[in-house]
């Protein structure tokens, strides 16, 4: 019924409605494709970021964290967060033993300068990297977290808790999880406890005194080699999500392609009007005049082309057919007279 009432509308209206639907669906398809492409790119971005963060953790873990030295002369030195510190005092007497402790020829013994060593554990190093990336205007955010933490600042959020639940017993070869959160992709990668992590995360008794004292009563211990050691949690923007972004990001070539497509649709509408609808109207008026003509009155012939007979255009052939009918009608009238 709907189809019939549609097919009874003017051809121009039917054609415009179909072209309109094509344009709308085409745009939706483009936006959806762009979104899924943006998501795939964001996932790759998050994977690379997570691997780098994990690698940085492994690197600093192999040294049981890193020690940062601030010398007394460096007044503007900002050491940031650290686990413990050790003071090195300059010794007044330069004894033989001190001389023997100079590690490499040409370097100055710490006993000459004095200074403070600050111990940063791997998680500090990763947090500081995140701050540096943010300062540089980087778009990726990341950290390590677990459901059993040393430091309450690392307490997992809703997404991270879900990821931890999914990844705790996941196959290490496929140990990632992600969600789309607004215009960002949040991603988690499972961390595996290596022997170097156990130096601090095994049992309180087997970890450095500074950690034991600082995190008494916390749950950050209990790693088993090869077992679950938390997650790297990464958040990256999904570029180009939404129809607005699609048009904003168009370069000159893309804008030209869209304009050309719209012009082609316009040309299609014009073609339909000129070659089908206008021709149909002319022929309808011609047939009308034939019907209304009084006996003996000659109706001026209508030609859509100078040589309609050899044309393959259906409208031209219809015109030929109407003229043939008209001739037959005239002959019939002449016979009757
Ligand atoms: C030198 C000791 C040390 C080593 C080695 C170490 N960690 Fe940690 N880790 C810590 C401390 C201390 C914290 C909490 C400090 C903070 O984040 O401010 C922490 C935090 C974490 C956290 C965040 C949750 C929490 O407990 O607060 C994860 C996950 C983690 N470590 C995983 C690892 C992994 C995996 C390794 C091995 C690749 C490793 N750690 C090696 C000391 C260590």
C-alpha cells in the first residue's frame, strides 16, 4: 500500500526521496567507517603506549628501582616523589679507603661532594613519565594499578577493576582488555610478575625495609613469579569520532570529492527533469491536444528530436508511437466521412 502510494507520487519527488535516502545512508556509512577506523587506530596507540610503560617498569625493576642523586650545589634540583633517601656526607679526611672507592678514573667520589640519593621504585618512574608526557602536551594517559595496592593513589577505578577481573586469569598471550569511554579508548594490559618484581612485591619480610615500613598493612605484596602483577592502564583519544569531526578533518581533496558527489546528485535530478519528466509532460500535452481537436482540425506535431525514428531513447519512441496513433485516428476519421 505504502509502495503504491509512493509510486503514484511525481517521478521527481520519488527520485529526490531515493537520492536523499542514499545521501543520508552514505553519510552514516562513512561516519561509522571513520569511527571504527578511529577506534582501531586508538587501540594500536594504546597497545604501543602500554608496551612502553611496561618496558620502562621492567627496566627500572631490574635495578630495584633507580637512585637519583641531588648534589648540594644543585639548588634548583627537584627530586619529586621517592621511597627513601640516603645521605652522603663529604668526608674531611681523604683517606686511602676513600680513594679506593672512586669508581672510574676521572669521576669525583661522592665523599668529596656530598649529596643525597633518592630511591624511586618502578611505579614512581612510570608515574613521572606520565607527568612528563602530559607536560609535553601528549594525549595519552597511563599508570600501573592492581586490586591489591601498596599506594592508595594507585587504587583502581571502575574500568580498571573490570579489566583486572577479566585479565587476572587471562591467557598471557592475549592479555588485554579495552572499552570506549566517551571520546577516549581505555585499555588495560596484564602485567606478569618477573623475578625482579619479587624483590619488593613478594612478602613484607623479603622486601626492602623502606617499603615494609612505608606500606605496613597494605596489600601490595603476594606476587608469584609468572603470575598476575596488576595492569598497565592506558587512556587515549579516539580521533575523528562523530560526524562533526569527519567534516572538520576533511582536507581540500576530500572537500572537492564531496562537492563533486553532491554536484553529481544535482546533475542526476536535472537530467531526470529534463529528459524524462519534461518529455513526458510534452507528450501528455500533445496527446491531450489530439483528443480535444475538432474533426478536420490539424494538431501541430511535436518532435522531441529531429530524428526520433532512429533514436533509442524510450521517450522519443513513445513520441513516434503517439504520432502513429494520431495518423491512424485521422485515417479512421477520413474513412467515416
Ligand atoms: C624497588 C621495589 C619495587 C620493585 C622492584 C617493583 N615494585 Fe611495584 N611498586 C613498588 C612500590 C613501592 C609501589 C607503590 C609506590 C607508588 O606507586 O607510589 C609499587 C606499585 C606497583 C603497582 C601499583 C599498585 C600498588 O601496589 O600500588 C604495580 C601494578 C606494580 N608495582 C607492579 C610491579 C611489577 C610488575 C614489577 C616488576 C616488573 C614491580 N612492580 C617491581 C615497589 C617495587
